[in-house]
């Protein structure tokens, strides 16, 4: 495949994604009847969640047309496996966007899609097993980044650019097809996904992006010349996604929370708690991703010593430990102390004496003196006289005194 074919495929993916995303945005912003008073229309919310399908269609159409025109050359099987596996997980994600189900149910489908990629690429059994594990891990790691406006789009764009450079340096231009079109598609979708986002990648676009990046990295590493440090350079490209996953797992483990239940404990959530804006978070993580991507590309091009690959993971580990100090969960409500509970719930020692109407002919208080504070009064303003504690009536007590 020549360079002009790669550029043409990228431009096609860009324009198709922009056109589809614009139509989806208009449909999502069109007023619909809400499902309840004060609520948003369920159709509009579903359209926003499924915005990632525009990236899938744009990238898939561009890659499919390029393969039909014979642009993949001798690597048609590998490119077809990449596109088929990414399409399978994207279809699964679309079903999840429309009707959510448990995250554990996605693992078998992702594993089957990764096995399809490995088989069509012709990898050895040992390399195939490692590639499948790597693809499933990185796919879910990148999918977890879709929790803030523009976050996964920018990080995925930077990572796809690094994979494109590594594939071009490796000499197999056919493997540059999917990273090039994916970078173009994400760039077009970013116009609608930047804060405030009108469309989201959703499970469909997030899993498609993660799977395409992970599978492309595995195949580029397998096809790399033996003299290059591909075994260590390419895994560094996923540093930010893996750091976010490690942060989430460690914090949930410490807090004794479910590992599969998504909460506000990701990198972007913690940065928001220290007053970093949503666009600033996307830019900051894109710059964070650019450091390992640039380092890995330079090492892959043999312009840097492989020892430099230790710096990005080491810095990411330090960043994870710093982010763990930012509170992510609301502290549980402490029960009241025993002393306070006794004070608030202690019963009264004596029975409450009900108020009674004044006896006939009973004289009220002297004018000007008034009744003690808290004494009940009659409709005329005179204080009532409570009955004696013995339970006898006031008339009986008066008769005994006479």
C-alpha cells in the first residue's frame, strides 16, 4: 500500500465520520417528548450514547473500500482480521448502549474477536496467547477512559498516531491503514465530543477504539524487524490507559468496593476534585499520553536507547500513588455515639400531665402578672389549670376541702 492510499483512506474516514456525527447530533438535539415531567427524552439520550457508531462506520467504510481496491496487498488477512474483530466488539457495545448488561459478559466476545485476529494474522501459538491476553486487557483499559468529555478521543488519537509512526517505520504499510483511519475518525468525532459534548463514544465507540489500538499494536509488534525493540516499545503506548485501570483497581480494593461497579474514582474524577476543568483534564491526559508515545516511537526508530522506556512507566506509577491520595469516595455516615443516642432517645421520667379546661368559677391570675411561660391558655387568654396528679377531679378536691 502506498502513502497516497493511506492519506486518501484517512481523509475519507474523516469526512464520513464528520458527516455521520453531524446528522446524529441534529437527531439527538431535536426535541422529543420526555418520558417523565422534567426529564429528557429517552431517544435523545440513546442517540448521544451511540454517537461512537459514527466512528465505527466512518473507519470501517474507509478501510473496507481500501481493501476492496486492493490497497492491503499481502497483509489483507491481517487487516481483515483487525476490522472484523473490531466490528464484533463494536456491535456488542452497541447492544450494551441500547440495553446495558453486565461487563463480565463482554469478556467471552472480546476473547473470541481477539482469537479471530490472531488466527487470520497467522501468529504462532505462544505469540497468539500473549496477543489475545494483551488485546482483551488493553481493550477494556481504553474503554474505561470514556468517562469524561473528549478524554478517550484525545488519548486514542495520540496513541493511534504513535502506532501509525511505528508501522510506517517497520516497513509494513498495510498495517498503517487502520491506525491512520482511526486517528482521522477520532479527530472528526472530537468536534462533537469536546466539552460540552453533544455526542459520546459510548460502549460501541470505546470498545472499537480500544480493540483497534490493542490489536494493531500486537500485529505491528509481531511484524517488526528483529533488530528493533518492539517487544518493549509498543506496550508503552498504552501507559495512560493501564495507569487509569491500575488506579481504579487499587482504590476499589482498598475501599472494599466491587471491582466491576463503575464509580467516580478514575483519573479525570480525581483531577476534577482538585479544580481541574473538564477540557483541562482532556488536554492534560493527552500530554501525559504523548510522553510515552513519543518515547516509544523514538526507541522503535532506534533513535533512543531502550533504557529510556523505563521513564514513562516509572512516572506513571508515581502519578498513580499521588492520585491515590485524592479522596474519591464519600466517607460513610458514622452512627451517633451512645451518649448522644441516649440523650435524644431517653424517655421522660414522669407521665405527661394533660391540660384541662378551667373549673367553673375559677379565678384567673391577677392582671399584669400573667402566667408562667409555657403554660397552656384558653381561647379567652386565661391559663388553664392542670388536674391534680392523683387523677381525681377538681370538683372532688374542692368538696373535700369544704
